[in-house]
């Protein structure tokens, strides 16, 4: 059995949350970072506001989880390329479900999502 010692947990998704995919934008934006997506070269722009929130969560001592439906290895690639691999976070694949007597919206808290300032200039 493993115990999480923090009284609060904050979960952060990778795709379209920590990074914003820009492979369909030509030419590739100068803010884009190159990633190795399981052998494929892709580009994404870091979402700086969400990265600041993730760092603040860690600094507050929260149990901070970073996940992706694309798997834990993808999370590790993103955190490494963004120079965030030294943060004290738990890396995992996004859960596919949960078992609870109460709906998640009753206990999960409010969703936090900030619009990316950089991506606004690339939106049609």
C-alpha cells in the first residue's frame, strides 16, 4: 500500500492543456517546441499559464498528478522537453474511469482552464 501524505491533490492533463498542438499550422510557429511522439516528430506550444499553475500546485505542497491519455511516457517526454522533469509530480496515464458512489462533479472541484494567449493569434 502507498500513502499520499498531502491533503490535496491536483491533476493536470498534457494534451491541449500543458501543450497546445500546432502541427496543422504552417509555417510552424516560432514558439513551438519539437517533441518525439512515439517516434514521430510533432510540434506544440507550451501553455505558460497552465505551467505556472502546475508549478504553484507543487510549491503549495499538493500531490500533483500530470497525466495524458497518450500514456505516461508521453507525459515524461513533455515534462523533459519543457525542462520540468525536476518537479515533484506523479506521472501517469489518464484514468479510464473511477469507482465511487458519488459523481466526480460532487467531489472533484471546479475545472480550471485558461485560454492560451499565444494560440489566439493562430486561431482562424
